C-alpha cells in the first residue's frame, strides 16, 4: 500500500506521516516530494523544522520551476520584520495567494514540514479548520504533512489524524536500515484499509518495500488433555442413543400444528360443521335500520 500512495494521492486527500524521536519520517517525506515531481506535479513546501539547504540534501537536481520551497525556518514568527513565511500565514487565504504567485496554473501539492511546529504556535482547532478548508479544492490539490507524535498530547494527534485520508506511522525495524510502516487508508465510501509493511530508503531516497512483518501465530496444542471428553466421568448420561433420538424426532409436541392439522384447518372437507340460522316470525327486524335494537 505504501507503493500505491507514492504513485499519487487523490485530489482533496490529506496524507499524514507520523514519526517520533526513535525514527524520523523526513526521508519518507522527501521520497513523496520526488515522486510528485517525477509525475510533473507542482510542489510547494513549507519549511518550519529544517532549513532549505537541509531539505534539499540528497535531493536530485530536479525541475526548480515546479518545486517551490518557502522558508519558514529562519524567521517563523516574523521577528525580523521581513520574513519569507510565518506561522501566522498558515491560513486558506494566505496559502492560496502564495501558491497563485507562481506561473503554474494547475493545483499544487502542499507539503508541510512540519505540522508539529505549527501546532506549537496555533491552536489545534485553527490548524484542523485550515486543513479542512484546503482539502475542499482550489489552489491546493492535496496535502502531505509530517507530524511528530511525541511532541503533542494524544487528543491533539488524534484530531489532526482524524482529518487524514491516509495515515502512515513509521517506526524503526529490526535491522538498522529497515523501518516499519503502519498504513491506514480511508476511501470516499467510508471503507478503511489497513496494512503494515517493512521498507527501507536508499541513498537516492528511493523507497523499497522489503516484506510484511511476520507475526507469530499462536501454537495449537493438540494434547490429549485438550481433546478429552468433558462428559466422560459424569454420573449421568448427556447423550442419546439411536433409539432415543429416533423416538424424540417422532414425538408430537403439544400446541404444535403438524402438516396434516394445517391442511385440515385451511381446507375443510365435506361433512364439517356449519351454522344455519332461520329468521323467526317474532324477530324485530327493520329493513331500513337493521341496528335499531342497538340504540340506547
């Protein structure tokens, strides 16, 4: 499923890469940037955690006309008076204006490195509202964000991840160059797909899927104690013999209609009882008002 996500994110989708101090997800984030540029997509990157030079590290000389890196690392709070991008500009209006300044007319892929820095200086409802507005379309086609889960409370992480259409949680693997990715993908119909894969990232930031983690299955202990009959040592018999089972099946239970009784009741034959009424001469019967005797 990780390879499928690298091939492209659906329009209006939000992909969250969750990492921690034990394993960084930035190389995987760079792999998504390279994959998008190889598909000739326009990519805008908001750099909060690292500088532009560090983000470009190990990136191939790609088409700079389609890759736009906005420096929010040097002055993220706007203290110098001439910042390139600040955390206060993380809004639908400012991001739309920033992306439309470029010459490319088509919607762009917005990459955020990282959402954790924004969440440290803006309230979670404000960040979630902006992400929800961005996914509705416009200048932004899709969003990819890096989230450091060990920097926030569980409720904050859950609120942001609830908006994601795809979620990748990365953790270190058994070997030094391996990592484990737990992937959750939500379709528009509401179906949720989950997968777990072992992968590694090469020097050129190529993601290689190695295998799926093998979880040991519980051993089936076929011992004589587990297969012993629990009714073997009882003082009474819980089982029926063949003759008793046959007699039980032939027994007609009370208040249960058999097939013959149902046929006789639904299809009465000749000779069944009937009620015959002959009017008497003393009957007080008025043709105009048959219910006259019921009046009080």
